């Protein structure tokens, strides 16, 4: 997921903001919620907060 996120950051148009490391885990969990079949290739850590 981190590699995909970095590729998106490098390929975004100039001036588009909002992709930073603070949201990688959030988007990984959203991606897995929408596509549970990818769970075997995307690893996420246990959440520290409820």
C-alpha cells in the first residue's frame, strides 16, 4: 500500500495536495473495506485506538 501511495504522490498533477503519510493507513483500510479480496496482499497493523 505504501508503494502505491508513493506512486500516486509522484504522479499527481502539479498543485494537487492532500496525499501525505498521515493518511496511508486510512486509505489502506478503506481500500480493504471496498475490496476484501485484496487482504492477502495488503498488510495493515492493528489499530492502537478504538
